[in-house]
């Protein structure tokens, strides 16, 4: 599980970088993020 969470975190971080550089639209970002959450069984968004 730890390894999966790390993979998810890294991919989400890269996705956020693409969004910040305007290489993705907000809609694309959200769609990909939802797919990642499903792939890695992340049930909800956590904000720290």
C-alpha cells in the first residue's frame, strides 16, 4: 500500500505541475485526477 500511495503522490504532483504551467486545462486535470484516484483506490481528497 505504501508503494502505491507513493506512486499516486508522484503522479499527482506531476499532474499539478502540468496544470500550473498551463499545459493542461482544469477539465483535463480533473479527469486525469479522478482516473488516478480510481486506479490507486484513493476514496477521497485529503487536504493537509
